[in-house]
C-alpha cells in the first residue's frame, strides 16, 4: 500500500491508513498464540525457516566488517519463535517488539524458563523507535507487509539510528513474482515485488550488502528473500 501523505487528500489518506492498521490488529487478535498461528497454518516450515536464517547470519559473519554478537532486536516478534529458535543462539541479549499484547505475553511465558535476556516492547513497528546505537542486528521478518510504504521507510530510518557501528538490519520477507503489489484483505497486509523492496531500502538511506533466497520452501508459497542492509 503506497500512501502519499502529500497528495492533498489527507483526510482520505489518514482514514485508509488507519483502517489498514486497525484491520490487521483485529485479524491478529483472533489468531492463536502458537507457531501454527504465527505461520498461517504452516508450522511445518518453521524449522526450515530457522535453519535458513542461521545460514544467512553465518554468511554475514564471514564479512570483513561484520557486526558484534551482543544484542539483537526481533522486530514483529509474535510469540518469540525467531527469538527462541534462532536469535538467542547467536546473541547474548535479544529484545522483542510486538504490537499484539497476547502474543507478547505468550513470548514472555515461553522465554521465562530459558536463559533469555532482553526487553519486551508492546508497540507496532510504525510507532517504534529503538534506543540509539545499541543493536548489532535488527532482524525483521514477515511483518513489513503490515506497514505502508511511507511507514516502512520511516521505520528503517529509525532503525539505522539504533545500530551500533558495523551493525546491520536484516529483512526477511515474501516477494511477489508478478512485479506488482498484492493485497491480502484477510489480514490487511501487502506483499511487494523485489524492485519495490529494493527501492524502499534505498529511500531509507540504506544499501544491500548481501541478499539470499530462502531455500526448500514449498513451491506454491511466495518467494522469500533475506536482505542484509546497512547505512549508506
């Protein structure tokens, strides 16, 4: 959803944008706080997903100017599937940001018996501002489709300020093969084509230093790609 706030139709834009976010919030309120709920009934791909993310992260740490491994942020964390299944194995501290309160409560519950260290932020990414210069990695997965283009760019700009020197943002998202933005009215989200994602990254003042396709997902799903990005 590309909303131009300078179009001269601000009331209409504000109304559409509010509905976009409210409809998504209402959808997720009805979703059970389980791995199956987080993955739309596709819990069977969770392990493949986490292993693919680990391989991508490993490749990032082979770079000369690689990030540290002290603190990460899980953006759109849900019930903490990515935090517990992947990020905690790589970082000493993992913070979670998630707008749905019952998902975040489930994350706290499931992480309590573990050695998890980190904070929990109950807020949507469109409103979230990270602390300045604290994160080695900001991992944002399967959630940017719930942001308008303008809010996505603004969010990435704020994330830039949250990075330590040599820190990186990693985006992992579905991509359309049609070259068009495809709207899902069920959960009020969009899936963007590769070219648009790249364009929005550039608009945020970031550059892609590594990109990789997620392998071994069912062929009837959207292509999923990971982008490691850093400030220009």
